[in-house]
């Protein structure tokens, strides 16, 4: 069973209302509310992307991923299905969530503390760049699937529509700086810009980075070229 179509995200509605209010009051729009689209910063917890072949090996022939929760990017979802990751020396992480839809390659994204707990040495990589990365074994209710490579720590990155890239003056593959305010504010100085017509403006950081800055929904953030 699929989830019903999503309504406009709260961040998008708030962005339009905030801009209208500032313009009506004749005040300058603050950085977080400027630009063509709202700046959303989300913490991406450990997860995996799988091929249909891997899904069938883990859950049975013909099995299809079932959407559980729609994500901010159009068409992307957290699936009901989760797997167990078996790392070096048989250390495991259970309930590793699969994100759908299926892709043409297998990839596991972990935080640095996850890799320490599992005994991995994983590189920081852009999604899809898995050459020379360690592999792992995944276990599901119907069997096992061995990944020869594909375990990474995802580089902090910003999904950007070309309109957003033009506003910030960056191109696909450029690096930006994310300034995070609040009591534990910090700067991320190598935030990778990923530009596509299919993307909405959204920054992804992992759980280690999110915990380090105490990221909350009202934490002030700013993207800087």
C-alpha cells in the first residue's frame, strides 16, 4: 500500500508567509528566509540504498519496498523494510532503514560513531562514489546479501535546484559553508553542492554533526558560498 500524495511541506508554507510578512512591513528578509526556496537542514540517520536484486535476496523473490514515510525530496521515502548490518568481527546494527525507491547500486551510509562501533574504517564520500570503500553483509528475513563495497560516511551536502544554485552562485560539485547558530553553533566548511532539476533545497548532515551543534527546528542556519 502506498502513502497518499504529500501536501506542501511546512517549511515551504512558512517560507512564503515569512517573505510576504517582511515585504509587507518593508523590512529586509533575513538570510534564512531569502532565496527562491526555504533552506531546510535535516539530520540524515544511518540508512541504506539497495537495488531490486538486493531487496529480493533479503526479503524474497518479487518483493517490493513499501513506503512508510515520505521524505522532503520528491518521490523519496523511508521504507517499512529494515535490515541488519553485519560488520567486521560480527558486530551488528539492527533495524538499518532502507530508503526507496530502489537504485542501480547498493550503498550504506553511516555516521563516524557508527563505524567505530562496528569496527569499520570508512571514508567520507559523495553518494555514489563507492570505489575502494569497505563492504558488509546485510541480513533480512529471507536471507543474506553481501556487499563487496559501498559503506561510506556521506559528505555533508546540499541538494539544490538550479534556481537555488544560481541564487547562491554555485555549480554542481562546488563547496559551500553552512553556518549553524544556537548555543552550540558551528560552521561546516566543506558542504558539497549537488544540483539537479529534481532537487528541492535541503542540507543533509549526519547524526554526529547534528548532535554536535544541537540542531533543532528553530536553529538559525545560513548557506554561504
